[in-house]
C-alpha cells in the first residue's frame, strides 16, 4: 500500500527542477538564476564549459591556462549576471567575456617572455607524455598519424594572426553567425567576412601539404 | 563572373548564405574555371580537417574548483555587503553627531554671548507746523509804512520772520503748482 502511495506521489511531482532547467532556453535559465534559483547557474556551466574550453584552448593553445580562463569566465558571469542585458543573447555575452580574456592572455604572454618560455616548456613536456586519449584498438601508425595531424592543425591555427584566428574559431568551431562574431569581436560585419576569408585562405595554405 | 568576384563571394558560398542566383553563378564559374575549383576544394578540405578536431573536455576537478571559487565569491560578496552597510551606518552616525554638536554649540553660544547693540524701532521725526498767520508778501500796509517813515516795528517783525515766511511761501507755491 505504501509503495502504491509513493509511486503515485512521484508521478504527481513531475519533472525535477534540474530537468525543468535543462528543458529551458538560456534566457529562461538566466531569469531563474536571477530569481534566486542557484541551480540555474550549474545548468549554465554544464551548457557552456566544454564549448568555452575548446574555444579558449584553440585561441591560446594552452590547456591548463584555458581551464583557468574558463573558470574566470564563469566567475565573472556569476558576479555580473544581474547587469547582463537580457534583450541580447546570453551565449554572445559569454563568448565576448571569454574572447576578451583570451586576448588579454595573449597580450600578457607577448609582453612576458617568462610566460612564453613556460608555455613552450609545458608543450614540450606534453609531447613526451604517452598517448592517453587515443583509440587503443587502432594501429600504432594510425595513432601516430592522427596525433601528428592534430598537432599540425593546432599549429596551423596558432600561426594565424590573433584577430583572424579568433574569427576563424568562432565561425568554424563554434558555428557562430557573422552577426554574433561581429558583436563578440566588436567589429563590423564587413571586417568579420574579410578576416574570415583571409583566415580560411591562410589556414588552407598552411595545412594543404599535409592533407593533400 | 570572374575569378576576383568568385574569391570575394567565396566565404558566403562556403557558408551557404548566398542568394539563389548568386549560388548558380558561383557553381557555373567553378565548372568553367579549374583554378577556382581547386581553390574551393582546398578550402573545403582544410575546413573539414579543422572541424573534425577532437573536442577537449574539462578536467575532472574543474567543477569542484569552480564551486570552491563560487563559494569564495559568495562569501566575499556577503563580506563586502556587510562592510558597505557598516560604512553607510558610520557615515550616518557621524552626520547625526555633527548636526547634534552644531545644534548644542549654537544654543550654548546664544546663551553666553555678549549683549549686542539694542535694536530700537525707527523714530519718525516730524516738524510741527509753525503757527503763523498767512501773510501775503504784497501787503499794502507794510509797503506804505516803510516808504512813509512810520514806526519801524512791522518792518522789523517782517525781517525777523522773513526766513520762515519765505519758506512758508515757497511751500505754498509748491503746493499750488502740484
């Protein structure tokens, strides 16, 4: 009898708050957070952490630092969400914060040779690590080729000028529209298209010998 | 369409955002121009490689670290709010004290201050009107007495009262002319 009652109660309760948050769009989740629902912030983190990490990592080329910067993005979101203009897209705002932080990081790195040295050293150590995330069922030469190609692609992206790379990653990796990219990078639409065209051409030129 | 125009529109062509007619023109150009066809293939292949880069995932302790920082942020916020409230309270208390001290000081000063000059109401002085009989300057009796060598007193009287009469006649004249 008690089981029947419990089952009935569960069916009446409906979806949990977490499930309801998952079903909401970004704007509704932001509203829920501002309304005092702290779990809404976790939902935003879940939605954006991987995307932002990839974006920042491809921009600055340092995984550890990218994680730190993504954490900083979320801290800023947490602190300033009440100031966010809700007539605009939340994702654009978040990417703008991430883009600015990545830009600052690159600027600081170029000014500080020690940081640059540490990054080079860390990347060198990374290369010495055993393959951890590769498909172990594949043949060793395939694994090598895959890793080699990934490194080449990452190096080719890193060779692009900073403002071209930013637009390139936002478009090709994050699938942002030209208008969104213009807003995130604070450029006009014509500049975005021109930078994207140049970035694609440069990247294709660099990578062509390896993929032909 | 020439190759230059093709290159200018290639971004939109790859992203499939061209209008129908432009799209057909681009496709026709690729079919005709081997160089542009090669360029198009090279770009598309490069983008394919890039888009298929394996995604990286946040490390295992990412969420834990973030939660810790958020908690830190919350406690900072609470502390900052308390400090702000305390600061506002301190400012309000200081202002109230200053006003109170000012009031007390003013009251004490008013009580102990040296007597000041007495302020009296203004005095309006008025000149009583002289009790003089109206005379006319051209009285025939006086004129006659002076010229005829008669007793001098009317002339002396006239001379003594001359300034007053003169002023009186001036006043009369003024009041007539108004």
